[in-house]
């Protein structure tokens, strides 16, 4: 099975990349919030695995439905969590200033450089997956000038960017070329990172900025969480529902999309991954499709809504149900080392050549999930951070030398 970049990751970390641990004096609510974020990251990791090695959504049934849910949404969740990570590093509720601010900025820059290098190395393995880490490195650098802004201006910038970015990309497409993914094993260049790659910065930055905005809120307040959850619902309905309506109400839109998508039925128009026709297909109607990685405004809006809902649900669940923290400990362990989990699965895909395995994709997926869960659970019993997270922490420690 060949995987489109939607099969995208993350990692998001995509993954959410590295968790900013709290100091011993941190209150219980803050610790709960970090654990809730790790739960969200763990779920995103599993969703990412489903996209990269799991069964095709087209198989239908309950499994096909779950695979469809992971398409595009897992990587968007990781991108939103990446924005949250930037806010944690630079001062979550109150942005750091002075020496602390300069050191925080240096930490983000160091992380960006390391992620770019690591992402390039993973790309050079030639796996069918489009690694997101190099894109993440660029995202971190591009949003850095916004780190002192509050939740409201960040939310407005994210919304404005989601409205303008896809349209700008559509206009630039004749100049930069259609979506032309690098040859397998070839590193992404700056044009790919900004415009034509699996996660073009021009249309993915709204996710990161939205994550920064969410991090600025008082997430311990029930009223804030409730409003945030309702916002997620509104965004999801607006994105996916708006696409569904637009394809039926705009004259000729559905037919134009059906032709570029190879004759797929109307029921799949809002979820089918884009083909080789390019980011928006070869018709403006492609900008109405909320499919995974369509890079259209409605897709960004819908995926952001889902990401906000998942994060809010995980934060609320961890606080409301103390027993859940124990039951979900293996998933939380995976989330606490999501960078390691992301690199682990890319390397495993490369070494095992999963496309050639004579094993049903569902069993391959279960094997990936089980193995990373066991490894993360055992590791977390002896160490606070995952191996790559620990190395990242050591590398960013250099920032403390800034005076």
C-alpha cells in the first residue's frame, strides 16, 4: 500500500514533539493538564500509525471508519499540539521577557534546527511516508515572532491565515508548480516546505498558531473548557458541513471535483485524499473540498475543530476521572515521548519494508501500536523522558548560557 502524505503524520509531532515538564512546585491542575496533553499526543500517535501502516479506509466497516477518522486529523492534531509546545516553552499564560524570553527563543530555534535535520534524515530513508519533522522545524521558526501575543490576537491571526493562506497558495500554484512531492529519498527544499510539500507552511501554520492560542487560555476553568469545546464543534461543523453543502449548492462544483478525483461518488467527495492532480486538483472547485491535505480553508477549519475537541476532552477527562489516569497510563506514556514514537515508526517502516510484508495491514498496525506501547511503558518506569526527548532537552540546555 502506498501512503499519501496525509497519511500524514505528525508527529505531529507531528508530533507533539516534546513535553515541557513542570517544576516540582507546579500545582496539581498544571500537572493534570500536561498529562492530558500527553494523552492527546498518544492518541495522535496511534492515529498516525493507522494512517501509515493500517488498512485503507476504503475497506469500509467499523475499521474503515476508524481509519478514515485518522486521515489528516492526526497530523492536524500534532500541529496544534506543536503550537501548544511553543507556548509552553516561551511562557504558557504569560510570555517570558528579558533574559528568560531570550533563552526561551533560543530553545525554540535549537529545536527547530534539530527537527529539520532529523526530518531530512528520515526523508532520506526513502520510506513511503512523508516525514513531517522538517516542516515542524520551519513552523517553529515562522511562529516565533508571535510568541508574545495573547489568545485573542493569536486566534484572529490563525483564522485570518486559514482564510487567506489557501487562496494565496492557489494563486501561487502556477508560479511554484503543482504539488510535486520529492522523489523518494530526496530531501525537501524550501519551496516544498513552504508551498508544495506534504505539509506546506503556507496552509499549516494556522494549526500551530491555533495551538498557541489555546495554550494561552485558563484551561483549569470549566467555563473556558466548555466554550473551547463548543468552539471545536462549531469549527468542525463549519468545515466539514460547509464543504458538504458547497459541493452540492455551487453549480458544477461536484462534477468538476468528481472528474479530477477519477469519478469518485459524491459521498466520498469531502473525505477522499487528493490525488496526483495537485493540491486543489486542476479546478477552483477543489478549494471547496475538506479532504485530508486538500489545504483548503474548509479543511483547515474542520481539522482544527476536531483537534480542539480532542485536546479539550483529554484535559477534562484526566481532571474529572482520576482513575482514567491509571487506566490510560500506557497511552500517556506513548504521548510523553511522541518524538521518539514518531521516529521509531518511520525507522520500523524503513527496516521492515511494510509495503512488502505478507501480513494483513490490520495486524501490522496492531503490532506497531503494541510494540511502541510496551516500550514506552517500560521506559517511563525508569526515566522521566523518552530517549530523543532527553537528547532534545540536553541540546536545548545550551540556551541557558545566553546572558
